[in-house]
């Protein structure tokens, strides 16, 4: 990794590598610079580097590098200059889109190019072989080789940009723009799988945005701008999903929009709500949810009538007709009659969700059938005036199907109305958000409704009817279709009828008897028998235990309720644990499956690559052999054509034989051609020689004639030149004679001009010399002033230097003097200290000697001595002599005491004679005690500082006898 002092150096290095064709190395160098921790502060050169970086990533199709670089650049400029990141991302997407478009154009050009050698042949042999080997067409192969890699890179670009901008409040507009461009990419190229993944990605981004609310740059959905951007993105997603006919994704997009509206508790603009309900109508119609489809149309009609001021009467009539026909298309019976309890609960939950999506907030405890039903919708259409806005044909149809009782000719009257209604429809001019309205889509449902109404009314009038007569009454369907319709109606308890195919008769019955009453007659009969038995044989009355049960009933109920709650919580926990375990197992299984799938795919890719390489080599060898064989055959055919003979027999001939025959024919042809050339050269030589022999005298005659002509021409031109020269001379002489008269005037004028110019020259020369002399004098003065200035500066520098040297010498002498004085003082102090050490050493040796004598005395005289009077001795002139007998006197003075007993100092002083002072003027009794008081001597030794240069010694060694 190269370290660059400036980012510009890295850019220059990358451009140099690009110029020599090393784009990968250039990309790596820029990637190292961008991901380096050294350049974490935003600079203007970094933006240029990012432009070059994304260009290299696009050229090399390195999506991973692009993602890493953009993430690092987002970290760098998030808080400083986020607009730079926006420009880089826009440039990145523009380059990716441009490359994908170029690849698609190139693939189309390859497909449309005319590259056929034989115009009569349908396909080239190479194309046939490739189609047989690969099993795909030319366009598919060119798409796979040229277009698909760039489409993959473009899709990866959109995913990368969305991932980078997913929680950035400053670039919400760019995030929305990227999502819209990705939707358009899926729409343009019919990429349904990528569209599903894109919807899931955007859905996960919004879920994470709501889950992690403590992020720093999280977009605020409560802001109107942010909410509008997110809603626009979801509505675009809804439009593209419906155009691609991905109805599940469209329904999930509707749920996303409804979730956003519930999240922020704000209703979008009416124009967006019109699109919302328009797409809901398409989704519900595709899912065969006719009731929800009708309610969505009703909501759409209300919005258009309330907010669209430009809505024309014709468009309003068409929308109202659609609402009425959608309501009539709802089946007139409940399809959940025979469903189980679980199915009913699921249906109730589903209907609650649908009602919330449509805009009806229902109470979960209220049955949906009481609020959202066909009868309620029809009555609301009548009360709100929707029916009055519809066309007359729709009104008549509504009246026939809902209010008229015409069991015999109901279908006959409905059919012309349906024919007219099927012709209505088209695009709405004043409602651009509403899709194209075609009323013909409701005709099959209305025909089925007419059939059901006819059967219902016939069942009320007739008990039986022939099948042939009923078929003539219903012109819409064959009887097989009618049979399916009435079976479904009987199943949902709408009508009661039976068919006897043997007799060809349909029998109608009472719905109440046929259904509930007849079905439960055994149960009712058993209940009646039980009541009769109870009346005939009444059961014996037992003593009532209600009084005993009632006191503990409340407690029992409470305990049972708690037990049931605990059991419910345990069951829920077990279910959650089981679901968690299942989820974990599914995740592990999925990871293992993905891992195995990845290994299998890699092995399969390797195998396919190897097989493809082998097939490619075999194909090339085969093509080479076929080409050589074709060339040999072509050579033989050409030779046979030239010879105009019979065609050579090529059946059963090997490749080598053909090659040998071709070579032999080529050699023969070459030899014949050489012979012809030799013969032709001889012929041409002879012909040329004959031509030259015949043309030689003719050339000579032409030459002599040309000489004569040229001589005559030369003489004529010479004579003409002489005449012209004479004429020019005569003219010049006349001109000279004419100008001689002005010679004196010319001489006078010439002299006058020369004198004036000479005077002017002399004047200017004098001025020039004077100016030069003044300049020389000024330069001399300037040089003199400069010399004096330099002399003054140098003198001043020498003076200052001399003063500085004198000051340095004085300081040096002063320091030297101080050093000598310090050395002398130190020598004196060392001498005094040495003398002090010598005196202390002598005193210590003397004290040590006295101590040893005092400690050794009891060992010499172990027996006590009687006290006797001490007689004073005359003082000896020798100094150290009196110190020795001091200890015996002190010991004898204390003879009654035990040997080694402590003797106070004042007693030792009374017993010891007065000693003379030593050389320092100190008496022996003023010195430190040196008796056998070992503790005192020890403490005095501890307090005494050690001698200078002497080692430390133990204090116990001096108190022990040696």
C-alpha cells in the first residue's frame, strides 16, 4: 500500500496506471487511499478521486469495491458536505445505467447485423452448431454474454445505493429517486424477481427505521416532506406491481401504504388516495373478492365526486355505472355458511383487514356481515345517489335484478341490456389517476347473477320444470354451466332444488323444509321422546345440595379460572418455545441448505465450465477440420469447373485424400500456368522485337523532320527578340533625354536633404554623448555612496565583533577566577574534613581500646574486692595514662555489687580522678561514656554520624567481649 502525501498524488498515480492499461492496480490504489485512516477529513480533491474511483468500478464491474468506497466516503462527508456524496452517487448510477444501455444496444446490433456469406442459406453452420450445443437461441446467447453482466451490475448498484442511504435524513430525496429508478428498471426489463427483492429491501428499511429509533441521522416520518417522499415511493411501487401483474406484491404494497398512514396518523392527498383505491379495485377484482372490489369502487367514486372539480358528467356517469355493476356482481348468498369455526375466525380476521384497507374501521366484536354486505352496499348506493348518476341501462338492469319478479322472461330482458353495457367504457379524460374503465368485465358475473335470480324466482312459482324448457329460458349458458351454478347455490343454501336426469326434470322445494327442518328432524324427534318419557316416568327428587355448593362455588370458579389462565399461559409458552425451536431448526436447515446449495452450485459451475471448455475445444477442432475439408472440396470443384469436366466423386473420400488431391491439382495447375506464361513471354518478346524493327526508320524520319521545324522556329523567335530589344533601347534613350533637364534640380535637392540630415545627426549625437556622460557621473556617485556604506557597515561589524570578543574574554576570565577560588575553597574544606576524620578515628580507636579494657577487667578479677579508701594519685604528665586505671577504680568502688552490674555515671565520675584536657581542650569526663553501659553506648553510636569515607559497622559488635 503506497502512502501519498496528498490525495492529488494518488489521483495522478491512478491516471498513469490507467494510461498504461492497469486499471485494476489504479482501482486498488484509490481504494487504499479512500479506506485509509489518514484521510478522514473531507477535502475537495477527495470528490474528484471518488468520481474516478466509481468510473473504474463501473468499467471493471467491481460492485464490492464501489460499496466499500461509498461507505467510507459517507463516513467522511456525512457531517461536513453531504451534497458531495449525493453528486458521487448520482454519477455512479448514471455510469451504471449508461453502460447497461450500451450493452443492450450492442446486443440488438449484434442480433440485427447481417453477417451471412450465403444469402440463400437460412443460418450459418456456426450458428447451427452453437444452437445444437448450447440449446439456446442467438438472442438469448447474446443477452447472456453481453447484457446480463451489466444488468446484474446495475441491479447491484441500486441495492448498494439504497443500503447506503437507508437511514440518512439528509439524502431522503436521493433515496426516493434511487428507488424510483430501480422500479423503472424492473418495469422496463420485466424483472419480476428483482422487483420482489426490491420491495422486500425497502420494507425492511422502514421496519428497521421504526425498530431503531435512537439513530443519529434517522429520518423523521412525522415531517411532511419525509412522509410525502415515502408515500410517493410506495405508490410508485404499487403502480409498477400492478403493471407487472404481481398482485401479491401489489397487495403488500397497499398494506405498506396503509401502515404508513396508520403510523403517522395522517391522510395523504386526495390525488394519491384516488390512485390507492384505483389499484385496490384491480387487486380485489383479480382476487375474486367482489364485495371488497365494489366497496373500493364506492370509495373511489366518493373521492372523485368530492375533490375532482374537473370531472365531466360523462366520466362521472361511467364511474357510477362501474360502482353499481361491481355491487351487483357480488354473489347474493353468504359463501361461509358451511365453514368450520377456524375458517370463520380466519375469514373474520381477513375481512377486518380488508375493511381497514378500504377505509372502514370496524369493531372486531361486531360481525362484518352486518356492516359490509351486499345488501348494505346496495342500499347505501341508492341513498347516496350513486344509482341516480349511472346510465339508464344500468338503472334498468339494477331494477330488473333486485326488484322485478319475472321468472319466465327475466334472462330475455337482461340480455340486450348486457349487450349495450358491454360496449360502454374507455379512458377517463378528467380522471387521469383512474385506469381505463371497461364495463364489459362485469358481464359474466351479471349473467351468473341473472341465472341465480331466475332460478330463485322459478323455485318460488314451480315445483318442477323440464330441463329443456329451463335451458331455453337461460340463453347465456349451456345446461352444464347452469348445473354448476345451481349446485353452488344449493351448497350455500340459496335455493332448494334437485335434478332428475333420467326423467329430464328439475324439482324445486321449500327452502326451510329442505334445509334446516328436514336436516334436524331426527334430533327434534329424540328431544320430543325424551320429554314424553320424563312426563310419564318423572325422576325421583333428591335432596338439594345447592346450599352446600354455593358457599364454595365462587372460590371454585376463581380457582378454575386461575388454573385455566395458567394452563393457557403454559400452552402459549410451549407454543412459543416450539415455534422458536422450529424457527431455529428452519434457520439451521436453511443455512445448511444454502451452504450445500452453494457448494453444489460451485461444483456445478466448475463442471459446466470444464464441459464448456471441452465442448469449445472440440467445436473449434471440428470447425477447423470442416473448414479444411470445405476448402479442399472447393478447390476440387474450382479445378473441375476450370477444366469443364466431370465433377470429382467426393462420397467416401477421406480428408487426407481430399487434401492430397487438392495439392496435386494445385501443383498441376501451377505447372500449366508456368508453361503458359513461358510461351506467352516468348510470343511477347518476338512481337516486341518485330515492332521495334519496323518502327526504327519511321522514328529516324520523324526526328529529322522535327529538327527542321525547330530550326525554323528558333530563327523566327530570334528575329522577334532583336526587334523588341531595339524598341526598348529607343524608348530608354527618349526617357533619358527627357530627364536630363531635371538633373541640376535633383542635385540641389539632394544636397539640401543631406545637409539637413547631417545637422540632425550631429545634434542627436551631441545629446547622446551628454546623456551618456551624465549617466556615467551618476553611476560613479552611486558606486562611491555604496562603497562608503559598505565600509561603514563592515567597520561597525568589526567594532561590534571586537566588543563581543572582549566581553567573552572578560566572562571567561571571571569564570576561570571563580573556578580557581572554588577549587581552593574545596581543597581547604577537604583538608579540614580530613583532619576531622583523623581526630574522630583516633577518638574512636581510643574509646574502643578503653571499652575493651573495661570489658576484659571482670574476666581477670572474678572475685569481689573489699572497698578501701581511694587515695588520690599525682597527675602524670602523659595524657592517655589516667584513662586506663579509671575502670578498676570504678569497679573497686562498687565491689559489693555483682560483677557486670550497671554503675551510674555520676558514681563513675566520683570514683575517677580528674583528667587533663586533650589537645582540643576537651576533658575525658566530658567525652561520651565508654563504660559497660551497652545500651547507652549503642544509642550514642547510632546517633553518631559515620566517618567520611568509612563503611557502616554493626552497633552490637562493639558491646560484645572479644
